C-alpha cells in the first residue's frame, strides 16, 4: 500500500531511506537541546519582535496579501520541487490541496523571514532559526492524516486497513522505540548473517576493544596492514555492511589487509573510561596488528569521532618519537572545532549546555545512544521524524529495510568520562592549540605529526561540513591529499565502484581557503575508492603470500568475526 514506484522506478520508501541515510549520528548530539535553551530563545525572539512591531506588521501584511492571491487562485507560490512532502500530484491538481500547500509555504516563509529579520546576536539568531524550523516543519499539512492526499487515498483503497496498520505501528513505537517513528524494518537484517558477514577472526581482545583480522581473498597480500578505527558512537560494521557496499570486501579484493577495531559497548561500570583509556587500548591493537603481519608500521584509518581518536593517537605516538604508523586516512572528521561553526547546530554549544550535558552523563555513568538518536532526530525532523510519521502511521507502511539505517539505529553508549573528554575538545580545540590536551602525561601537538595523509569529505555533509574537513586535512600539512566526494556524511564513505552518478574532486591542500582549493582541484568521474586503493597499495610494502588463517602464534584466533563485543546490547 502506497508503495507504487515513481516514474523513475523508485518507491517512496527508497526516497525516505536514501535521504535519511544522509543524516547519520555524529558528534552533534553530544550536546543536546535543553528545554530552557529553547524557552530562552523563544523569549528572546518575542522581545525582539515586541521592540520592532513594524516588522511584525510588514510580515503579516505580506502573508495576508499572498493569502488573498491564494484564495483567488492567482498565486504562483509553490513548494520546492525537491520537497518530497508535496510530491503527490494532488498538491498541484486539487484546488483544496493546492491552496493548503500554498498557504503553508507562504506562512512558513513569513515566519522564517520574520525571525531572520530580527536584530539578534548570532547565537540567539541561530537558536531561533532552529526552533522556528522545528515548529514550521511540525505544522506541515502533509503530517495531518485528513489533509494528506496520499494518506486519504491509501485509506480508501485499503478499506481502512492502512489506518489500522498505522495505529499498530504507532502503538509499537510508543512502547518499543521511545515514542519516535521507527526508521528501519529491523526484521530484515541480522549482524553476522547479511551484515558484517565478511569471514575473519578476532585476534586480540582487551576490556575496551576486539581486533578483527579478515581472511585474505587473494593469493598475495600487501604486508603492511590497514588498521580501521571506527567511531565510538556506533558499532564498527559501517565498513562491512551488505556485500555490495562493504569497504572490507573491497580492500580484501585489492590484496590489502584490513584489521578493524570493534569497540565494546560500555555500561555505567565503565563510566571512568576516558580518551586516555581508548588510546591505550588502541595502542595494544596496533601492536597486535604489527606483530601478526611482521610489519613495523601500520596504515591507519578513522572516520568521525574515530578520526578524532586516531589523530590523538598519532600525536601521542609522535610526542614519544614512536614509529608505529605509516600513512593516515581520515574521513568526515572535523578536528578544528572552530571550523564548523557556520550552522545552527553550533547554536547548541555554549558553556552552559556543555556543562549540562556533562552533568547528565556523569549522573548516569553513560551517554546512551538512543538518547543521542532522539536528539539528533529533532535536529532534522523532516528527514528523521515526519517522513516516517507519514510512511509508518498515515500510510500504514513498514519502515524501509535499508542496511545503513539498521546500522544507524544499532546505537552504542559512551562512558561519561569519554563523553566529557569529547565535549572539552570543543572549547580547548587541542588540535589547533598545542598543549591543551594530554594523554597519560603526554602533551598533544599536531605539529609533530608527519605522515602522508589522505582525507575525505562529502559535498552535502551538513554534520561534518566539507570545508571544516578540509581544515582537518590542512592540520596534517599542505601536502595532504584531500578528496571531496559527491555525497553526504556516511554516504561519502560508502562509495563503492559502479555508481554511475559518483564523482569526486582531488587535490593537495596547499590552499588555505577551501573554495580556492576547489577551484584548482581536479574532478574525476567514479568512486574515490579506486584512487584510495592505489594510494594504499603504494604505501603498504611488499606483496607476500597471503596468510592461510588470521592471527599468529602469539595472537591466536579468539573466535569468528564479527566478534562478541558487537552483540553487546
């Protein structure tokens, strides 16, 4: 029901899944939106409007004028063609629905413009924009079962069954999903079977992590391994999703040896695990990979908060003149916390909000991934709430079965101290300010880090904006290779060859300004994975006979991939 393909062969569920996949968890939800912040923002807006009554009158008159045109059928105002909420033809062909759509668009513009024109400090203005966008999105007529033409048609065509299914879905989500619409049909996936199913073995385990060594699929392999450091916020198998988009399988096919860290899902008992705990555990995993392969050094890759952990680790090594790392690869990772302040998420970051977030996780011992997911959903309500509200409840459909969304919903926890350490990075900005961070008495100074580096950002990534990721590349030096992929946060990472729409821009980071870099960089068709594979091969040592089995005499296999920590709820 309500699943008929669109003209291009795609379904509504396909669009929902693809768009939601661009909005995966990152560091932003570590702060949270406090109710008092929103109330304060509303109060600030109201005071600003009260002091500029002529502005209110102007916007109201503008809306009233447009509304008159709408009633008279003379208005040309329309929703954005890319706005999927109004994709049903009835929003254009039905007089009532067209008037509803136009009225909503005109009203939303009036409200948004009113907030934009208020004379507010930037922080207050950004909060006001965030609050206003949530309010405007909530009021969309497409969210109303009596006004949404697709929902009405589904009700009639199904004889009311769509409404019963929607009610059943709603009640299930109230009891099982914390009150938010489910984003994925979890019944279609199982970790270790149709996700994270690349053969391998756990070859090292400590309290914090397991290290997975994957079974070679080629007769020869490059000796130097690639150590993959995933974010602590989600489970590691984003790099080993379904076979057609598994980064691990791609690496194996190219004769490379990936070793992947699988972080343990902490409980309140591990509340005192901090960034230093994770660095020490990562160092043990690095030593294990080096011993098993017989390589003095590893290539190392991290994304998002895993890239922050990786960067801390290589700076910690450099400060001690320890030669364990060869080349560094970073994806969608922002190190300069001042470089990503040009979005409304930054409005949430104040000393007060950071302190409140710290106190909450300290009291609980952890920051729960489900809480992060709920918070993040309200940052992107159209994509992460209302799309599913309509699909699951108004149309009575099951949520899409999409591997990326399953992974995103498979959240983890953060220990309270690690959460606090990440929050401290916001204001200390230690990767730009040497000496502001120490790990077990070792001062972190990125100027001492000298590695060939390969950094990836996404053109449509609003979580870690590409220009901020470009500044991450600059931290590693002006000879760093920077790749700009034509997609969003996780999708820029999951970019296997074969997508005819894929392209990327490549260049070294000699320009201080990201736009200047883009103007001089070279555009390439296809997936950046192929370029990356060549980068790795040239820096992975000699080709040797592939090991018959994972592990070594010292690091014997402890169990099959994907390990045990990945299943800890």
